[in-house]
């Protein structure tokens, strides 16, 4: 099948294209994936199929989402142990269209330096803007960011006061990134947020968020509200970035200490020959 995307890794990977419960039985939903128009069909008894160019595509249901692929996926969908823990709210945070490359969304999610300026009163505030040394490593071909501690005035809906909060990030796939964040009530436990990014095309995407938060007296509505407030603060920043696609040459945008993870992410994408949603430059190799 001819597709606009030529990246084999992406063509043969799983992507979220919709939330299962939001599609009524007996209806169809049109959306896009990697530049291709796809049709999600849910019959009258709830069976789901995905079509692209009138051909049935691979489909599976996991974590409440519909997953599909334009090729033949070999790797399983990522495993999320937190999704099986009874003491958590396991919910979706909604689907938000963002008019920029999904790779830009991943990089922004990893960026510590913007928290005090884009999310004041929640995830940061001045003068607490210093980014201390942290660790970035490749583990089983995933990017792991550890040893991060950030001051946050209101780290989650459960937070009563500002505090230093331990963070870890994990980049599973080019378009899947997660955050492990120390819970303000039980510091030895971590809340979990993952973004399943659906690249509509190279410069537009839909961000599907999935939340596994320690309940600690919170309602699902509070958790979802908090996630949506934070992400809608990011949305205009992301949509005003130029260029919309992510340059893979680390020198194309001025690096600072906080950008170490960004440099690693761009090099990791380049090594995987990811070009969709990116700007390729011979100097990035």
C-alpha cells in the first residue's frame, strides 16, 4: 500500500486513533493517520474495524483506545502496569488536536525549562527556574530521564502546598511519551501520565492522554480537569513554534543545559531514520 509516510518503523507500529467508548454502536468515524484517511467502523453489536483505502487494517483494543497500524506491526503495544492497579483512577484525559508535528509535542512534554513560564502556579513559578543536572540514558532502546527534582506550587489536584517533586520521563516510541511523577500525598508512589500521539500528517496531530493517578481522595473529574488545564496551556505555545516539524539537527535551535534530553531525542529519531514530522539535515547524522 502506497502511503505518504515512508518511515518503515512508523508504518509498522501501533497508533491510537480513537477512544472506544466515545464511538457509538452502528456508527463510523473518519480520521487520519500518517497522512492517510482511515475509517473506524463500529457495528451495531460493538465490533470495531479500521479501513484504509477500502482495506481492513490491523486493529486491537487496549487501555480503552482503538489502535491500528498502516503496516504489519511486530512489536506489542506498550505495557503499562499502573493500568492494573486498583488504587488508581485509570482514565483518559481527552483527545486534543494540536496544529504542529507530534514530535514537537513529545519534545515539549520532556522540556523542564518551560514549566515555570507556561504553567505558573501549577508546575512552576519564578524564581524557581534553575534546571539542575539530570540523567538521560537509553535503556532497551527507550529514552529514560531520571534524577529530576522540580519545585512546583501545585503539582497535582491533591497538592496542598508547593514542594519539590521527583520526575521521570520515558520515551517508548517516537510518538509515545510518559511521565512518572511523585504523588504529593504518598511521595513513595508515582502518578503516571502517557501521551499517545496520533500524527494526522507531518504538521498536525491528535494527542490522546491516559492517566493513572493515585486516588488519595481525588475524583476522576478533578484529575481530568487538571490534565486538560495543563495541556491547554501548552497548546498555543506548541502551535506558534516555527517550523512546525521538528529539526533533527541539534544545532538548528540553540541548545542549553536543559535541552540535553531534546538533543538525545533528536539523535534517537535520526538513528531510527524517522523523517515523518521532522526536518532532516545531513548535519544531524
